[in-house]
C-alpha cells in the first residue's frame, strides 16, 4: 500500500507535523508500505532535502502551494503520478481545500487531519462553516484532542478518530531542581515565529525578572520561520541586553534536542495558539514542569495548572508569564513536585501504541470503496452546493484570512 501524506514544511522547518510525518513514514515501512510526502516549499526550488530522516521507501514531493488554477492541476498531476491508495492531509483548513480539489474525482480515500485548535482553524475563513464543509468531504477525520471532536458535525463523528501526538520516551530524566548545576535554565522548543509561538513575549517576560534570578538563563531551540523572524528575535535579545543570558540554538537533531531537554529545569511555551504541541509533551515526558498561557488551546490541554506546571492567566501577557516563571525559578520544591506529575505523560503518549493506531486508521481508509467526494453533486453531502461552488471558482481560497486570536493585537 502507498500512503500520500501532506505536511507543511518537510524540506524547510523541523516542526511537530513534520516530525509526525517522519514517524508515520517509518511506521508504514514496517508494514511494507511506501509513503509519498507532499510539502510546501514556498517557492524555494532549493528546498528539497527532508529535515527529518526518512526511510528509503519514502518520497518527498516539494510543491509551491498557491491559490491558482494551474497549481490545482499541478497538485493533481503529482497525486496521479504517485498513485497513492490513501491521501492524508495534516495541517489546517486551507490546505484541506487544495487536496479536496485535487482528488475529487480520482477515487482516492481522503483523510483530513487537523493540527490546530478548532476555534483557531475556523478563523481561516470569514464563514466558520467552511471547516465543517471540508470535513463533510473527508472519508475519515483525525483530531488530536478528544474535546475537539465536539466541534465536528454530529453526522461526521462516526468517521472521526482522536489520536494524540506520540512521544519518544527519553533515556534520561531532567533534573528539574537543578541541584548539581551551576546555572539553571528555562527552555523553549518551537520555531521562531512571533505571530504564533510568541518568543517576543517570552524574551520580554524573562528580561523583566532576569536581575532577580541571576543564576537562570533562557534557551530557545527551533528553526526561524523565515529570515525576518530571525532578525527580529536577535534584535529583541540585543535591545533587552540579554545576549549573555538568552541562547538560540536553531533546530537540533532529535538526540541533541533530548539532551537539551534533559539538561534544563523548566519548559516554557507562551504560544498564542496550538494544536497539541509535541515539543511540550516531550518536555513533560522528561519531567520538566511547564509554563504556558491558560487561554492557549492545545497548551492548556497538556499543562494542568498546579499539577505538572503553571498556566499564566490570560494570553500573550509578558507580566503574567514572568510571574509564573519567577515562581518556578524561586521554589525548587515546587519544580520537584510538578516534575513527578509531568512525566506521567510518557504512558499516555507511548509512541509504538499511537503509531499503531495510525496504521489502523490508514487500513480503514484503504477499505473505503466509494470515497465521499465521488458523491459530490448528488445531493448526498450536507454541504454539497457550498463545496461544488467553492471548487468551481478559479480561487478556492479567495475568502481565506489570517488566523485571528481573541485578545491579540493586530
């Protein structure tokens, strides 16, 4: 069997979806399946090398995704050439529509895998029903968190599967107390992207308490979203005079990332929005108490305030975040207590078990003999007219808009 996967940045950024796609490719190879991974190169023809190791049975097809009729034909041709038995799109609503258009009469089962919180995903379009219309076209739906299933139309729930992101168990547990280290540190693992990952909020929060905790540093790990984000991050660190206290390591190979986690004391993820962040789950699995914002969907599903970490009140507030960081920095016994609870996630996110569920999901998709999109125009799909109208236009994403986060300044 051949599985077609889409992830946004397999040749550009070591992100969570890309990590999952690589893990799935290896799991599929164990089944003697092959994988073709479609990914967005953002017009960079040189972006051809996968950011994660892949099995020899996996092929990567970089494409410049854009809302133009010729791209629809280009994507369709790429799918027809590879001839996958199942196509699974792992991203957010706009990407779903590219593939709905591409496979609509190819008789290939379609799995839509949503990797943002539903309330955020719905803001991609002026009409929030566009997300539900996309799901009505899917033969199977994958979500990351059980509560997200409540946002799917009742008629689609029997085709909906919830599989959390898997985590590789660490070989070495972090020392959250930091008894044997001279300098302690907060760690943030996320691509440098102020609009989502909010490292600007993090650096400002750390700057306001740095003088009170002179033995603490901040380590940021992750690729920059683009050159402008890298420039802004470096300028911000310089402006706050933190060049000796804030370190950015870029993206790290998995073993080096796990070393960095095991040598840290507190994990901080101040994102504006998430799906179910793998990096946060990995930090918790190392026994790191974690800090995030209470109103960040995805983050607040993993951090249990007062149990395995702290949820700073609000969203995007440097003062609120700094208070939580200061509290954990100053009270080692609190870090110790939260650390014991944090690593319980290792059982919940056992990699072998969860990848096995993904294999089962693909087997179920392969058994679909009449894909739902083949019924388009028959009146059987609840959003039949809306789907047909969208696919008939030259621009299927003409009403897409930037993600909007409540409370975030534009």
